[in-house]
């Protein structure tokens, strides 16, 4: 019986999206309705209730009793108003209930939106109570031998490793609840949950709620810093932590601006959920992309996996709609005001604030462009690209837009709309790739940039910085910040002592390698070959050259065999190997021989047809070579070697992958001119042979 009750209750909650926050809720059957209370009573009677330390059962029962009285009054009001058994609390009846101050005894007047906040708070009480009982596993009949065996072992758990919490049966449990009086310890628990995607148990949440309200357990280290919060927001599963943070009131402590949209109903007949529920769902839709099988999310999956500074994207989502709870004409204006107070309190840097401000200010631009403009009109793409500014912002704005539309209601993100959103992203990305290289940098005109780089370079000579920057494609400025350019300039200054300069950084999802040296034949192919020889999978690459013939190549790659992660001392050997091969001190072939034969022997899971195309119209000075091929180790080396052998100079390289599909674009010249038709034909045939 208990198992069947679990099943029926789960099915009912699923029908309503597992959320209490519907704008026109069913007060009987929806989550948080009277059926939740009945199911909780039945579960307690059938399964029994274990006594728990640090619980507040009496207080919870009092809250639940008040919630039942409130919802019962509403249900009677609905039946009398509709003259039938109809339990849907429509917009019109919400207004009528608010006018009567239904279920409220304080005598204060409330509009429909404020009265609905009371409804959602009562619904939250009943839903939490039910979920706690649902979390308790239904006991299955066991033999005498099984009972003896189970008595001899404890619940499946992972060690706490000195921490006051641990994973038990797939959820975080508290080992020493009193330790979480220290906010730094408490937030380390939420950080672990966000990183691992493991939720807190309802019992753990109850203990945290009890301790937070207990007068004899004072809070320690109450100030939550941006460094602590960004660890949660930038993790793979931020929603797993943000849900309980909201339920426990901790999110309101960190971001009091968020309280403006707590249980807020906005009556636009399009959004299905309250504003706070919509906001949390945007974040959950993004974290679901990592393992999504939904056709609508297939294009955006890789964007989420490779997004840099996810913390800024998630913070923007948390704040993007808080203006809807403020007395302003345009909610974006209110949200930007909220950002300023939050940024000052959390001490965000000016650059971080600017990025979040951009996302909030323009969070409707991409969906508006898809819906109201012809995205296949080059003028539309050009105007949108001018607003966005660079590839990294485009990636974050696209993810925000995807999540924002998806969280409106289950039907809002249609397959067509998802495809149009992706098409606009691709068109804008191509616009950046194909137009920014046409205008070469003239360093003396970049006064602001020169000042920023000089300030971060310890007062270096302006003339030297100009000499370094002169002739780089303007795309270089879009790809790299002033701080990164200053770091590149520092490598440039060391070229006299060491002709090959390298820098390796560990990113969240990959390694980033920067190499600076004088141009030489097959340089790009050589670097690609070394990475392939070490078993690295190249995710993305950029190649730039200035007027003085200095080449700056950046490779983002994953370590398939975790060589560098598991053997930190191998990092120095890897960089030395790279330096020796690029400098000509060591041959490349021994590195490649074993790797390439092994990779070619493995059949791919998905077969990708090789496509090679040329484009002479998109760049003023280069021929674009576009290659779609099966991704594999050594692919870039094979392409780069072929280009070098045929005398083609790589001006810009744009490397990307979609699953097992490699999508590579090269801006090519031969003796500073575009490739002729005969050279293109020869190159096509040579590449088809090399990639076969």
C-alpha cells in the first residue's frame, strides 16, 4: 500500500511540473494543495514517523494546520463562486479573494499579488511536509536472513573526510548539525552540492532550519563573500544548491534583492510560474543541458559545457527579473538598480559588474531579434553583433535567452524557436569570425587599450606595446581582454631570452595553452601535432600574427587520459617537449606515431562526412577554408601540415567541435593574397586525401 501511495503521489506532482508556483493553481491537486496534506497524513500513518534530533515537529504541525485552514477556506470560496466542484484559483477569483481578505485575520488590505504570496507560503508548508515523507523509503518485505544482514550494516554512505556532512543514499546528510552555525561551513555544504549535483536530504534541511532559528545557537561568520557565492554559481549544478538556499531563506540573506520576487505573480497570461520559480527554473534548465537528450537543447549543450565565468551568467539570471517586483516602468531598469546594490555589497569588480549589467540590460534582445526581425538578413545580424560586441558575451547571452524562454512555460521553447535562436547565434558568431579580421589593428589609434595594457604591464614603453599590437586582426581585441593582452606582451618581452614563449593555464573544463614565437613554416601544424602526440583533444584554437611576424597561438584542449592532472610533474615535461619540437631541437614523428595509428583504428560512434569549402567573398584579404570532418586526435596536425606543404599562410584559425564533429575555419593567404582557383582545387584534393 505504501509503495502504491508513493507512486500515485509522485505521478500527481509530476502532472503539475513538481512545483507549487503556478499562476492559477489547483488548490486541491496541485503541489502545495490539500491533497499534499492528505497524502502526508496517510504516509505518516502507514509508514510511521521516526523521531529526529534538532526537529521542530510541533511548530511544523501548527504551520501545516494553519495552511490547511487557509486552503480549505479558499476551496469553499471557489465552490460557491463557481457553483460547482472547481478547484482552480483563477486570476479573477484571486482578485475576489483578496478583496474579502479571505483566510486573513490581520485586517490589512492586500491586492491580488500580495494575497497570492500568502497562498504560496501556505502551499510551501504543505509541500515541504509531504516531500519529507516521500523521501523516506517504502519498506519492502524481507526474509529473516535479510533482516539479520541489514542489521549488521549501516546505510550506504560516503565518508565525511572530517567535514560535518556526508553523502548517504544519494543525498547530503549532516553528521554534526551544530557545526553549521558557522556560515562558512554551511556554505561549503552547498558548494559541494552544486559541484556534485547531489541534493540535501529533507532531514538535513529541517535541521538547518531549526539551527538557524534557535536562539542558543548563534551564527558565526555570517558575512557571505562573493568568493563563497561564486563557487556555487559557477559550479556544474548551481540549481541543486539554490533551491534549498531559497527554501531556507538563505538566498534572501545573500541577495535581499531576490525577496522582491518571492512568490510574485505577474499576470501576463504567458508565464505559467511565479517570478522566483521562473528564475530558478532558468538556472535548472541550464544545468540540465549537461545530460540533456532533448532535441531543443542539443545545440546549446556544448555552449554550456564550455562557458567561461558561469558565475556571472547565473548571477545575471538571479537578478534579471527582480525589477518586476519594483515600482518601475521597465523591469530591466529595476533589475539594474538591484545589481548595483548587490555588486556593492558583494564587492564585485568593475569588470564583473559590467558583464552582469550587460546580460541584464540586454537579456531580451536576442529573443526579440528572433521573434521580430529576419535573422537571415545580414543587416539584422550586423546590428545584433554590434550590440553584443564579442564571442564570449554572445555565448552567455545565448544561454541566458535559451533558459529564459524555456522557463516561461513547458511549451514556450518550441523546436522552431530553439532552431531560430541557434541560427542567430551561428550567424552572429560567423559575423565576428568573418568581419573582425578585415580591419587590422593600428596600435597608435587604440589610446584607451594602450593605457590599460601599459597600466597592467608595470609601466612598459608605449612604443613597445604599439610594436607588439601593430597588425594583429581586430578580432584579437574581441577574443582577449586587456589583462590577457598585457600577459601576452609580457611573453613578447621575453622572446629575446627564449625564442619560444609558452603559458599553460588550467580552466574549469579544459587547459589553455598560449604560445608566442616568430612565424615559421608549419608552426600551427607542429603545435597541433605535439598536443595530439601527448593525447590531448583540441577543443578550440586561435591563431594571430602581427606585422612584425610574431605569431600568437592559443589552444584550448582537454586531457583525455588525465596525464597532467594525475601527474603534476608531467606539466614541465610537456612544456619542454613542446618547446623542443617547435624550436627544432626534437623531432615530432616519434610522438605521433603510436597515437595516430591507435586513433585511426577505433571506429567512431557517429560517422561525419568530410566537407571542404572555400569562400572568397567574406574577407577582404583572405580566402576562407571551411572544413567539417570527423573529430579525432591529429586532425588539426593533418590539416595544418597540408596547408604548410602547399605554401598557405594561416592568418586566423577558428577551431570548434560539436560532439564528434570538427568544424574548422581557416583564413588563408599565399604571398599576402587570396588563393587562386587552381590553388583551391589543389588544396581541396590534398585535404581530401589527408583526411580520408
